[in-house]
C-alpha cells in the first residue's frame, strides 16, 4: 500500500502538469497528497519543511542557485558568455561541439545552478534548430554526464566509500558508460544540428583558446577551488564573484541591481517546494521498504537491485538510493568494480527522469517548458541506457573484472 500511495503522489503531480498548471502548483498538489495519504502530522510537516533552512546540504542548494544566478548576471553584464560562444565557434567551428562541450565542461560544477550557464550556451548554439524541449534535454543530459563518474560529486564518493571499490578502478570501468551517455545524447538530438556556426573560420585558434579561458575564468576558478582546495560550491562561487567584481570593476549601483535581479522567485520557490517534497517522502520511510518489496520478484539478484536503484533513484534522487541500497547490494552479491559501475549507472539513469531532481526543474524553467515534457523526452533515452548497462555488466562479469 505505501508504494501505491507513492504512485498516487507522482500521479497527482503528473496530472496537474498535464493540465498546464504551474510547477509550484503541481508540487503543492504532490505535497498535499503525500501528507493526506501517509497521514503525516502537521508538526512533522513543519519540522521537515524547516530542514530546508536548518540543514546546510539543503539550504546550500537554494543559496548556490542565487549565487550562480548572480554570477550569470555579472557575466551577462560584461558580455562574457557571448564572447565565450564566439571563442568556441573559432576553436571548433561546430555547433554540436559548442552545445555538448559547454554543457560537459560546466557539468564539472556540482551545482544545480550550473544549469543556467549551460542553458545560455546551449540555447545560443541551437536556437532555430532545436525546439525548447530538445534544448532542455541536451542541456540536462550532457551537463549530468560528469556527475555519473567524477569524485567531485557526493553520490560517487558515497558509493565508493560504502562499496570499498577504489576510485581509480571505478573511473576506469565508467569509460564505456560515459561514452554511451554521450552517444545517446548526441545522435537523437545534436546530430540533427548543422555543424557550420554561420561565422567565419578561426584565423588563430591559439588566440581563441586564450580568449575562452579569459572569458570563462570565473567558472574555471570555481572548478579549481572545488577540485584542488576542496571547497564546497557556495564558498567557491562566492570567491569567484568577489574576484569578478574586482576584475570587471563593477560599481556599487551595478552590484545592487544584480543583487535584486538574481532573485529568481519562481526558480527559488519551485526548488524550495521540491526540497520539501523530498523531505516528506524521506519521512514516510518508503525507501527502506523497497528492498523487501522487491525481494519477492522471480528475477536474478542483480536485476532486483537494478529495479531498486531505478525506482529509488526516481523517488529520492541518486544520493538517497545510493546511501540505502549500496550496503545491501554489496552484502547480498559478490561486489567489486562491475557492481559499483552497474549500480551507479542505474542511479544515474533514474536521476535523469526523477521529478525530485532539482536540475530538471531548473532546465524546464529556463527553457519555458513543463517538467513533464522534459521527463517524457528523457525517459526513452534513460531506459535505453539501462538496457545497455545491463549488457555491459554481464560483459564485465564474463571478462572476470
């Protein structure tokens, strides 16, 4: 019955979105259905809601969205994004590379707000050739490829810790899945783009490369601060903003204007409600019940865990199911690198179609489409990835890796 209730929660959100209700109304509907069906006391709802402000991991999502939006306003004010687009045109003279490469590069930033910067460049490279739904898919799909395998993301670090699989071994095993993710995004969407950017070929690629670094140094600084110094996203972005204010010589009046314009009310409200929904679903304990529900299925153990990670990832996002399912999976099966790679791929595929994934909300808002449209566009690609990774897992086992 709890699983049926959960289906009703997501159905309520889907139905409201189908009726073209704003996302915040759809999430509010999901919150109401969750509270009623699971009989969550009012006091518990207040406590779970307060976690968004008292739990730093949750509150930092909202704060990073604001700070990245502020940084975006800075770059726009000095034309840095457009100049970076020009540099990419010069370097590769290829719309497809511009769209995919920029999203992959910015995807190194472990922040949902990075979607805004990805969206800027993808939109510039694909306007007039891809519809908004396709643009949102390209932005979301390619931006998240690094999240599947890099230790700058919490899910990868968490699974490596819980499984005791060396990070180097895992990253080696993820080479094929990363290539598959790229191909699944490239051929259905980007392959339709003309390569020609409509601009003259570069006369000096070294100059264009230097210009790309100069125009995106604020983003590079964030990545260096995260990877080299171990800073989290919020302080890293704050340092980059402070440096940008000095380098670009912003005046107090400009800063005040950007402080106001960086408050994207709809984006912040949708994200806040989504975080509350995740907290309420976590409160119900449905994730802890999933393994017992699935254990009765007459299928091999690895497929049971594939279903567990897929359903759990859709419900709670990748990190939640990784924390719950990894110890169970490695206790029940012979583990090692193949199992970690397999489970990470299932969790990653699930996160790309999860209504609780903040990045999807940001992408849908940016391209002015519904969350349902983006998820429907992504479902076939995510499921194809799952099927291919089941085959890949069996190949790894056959090779004795």
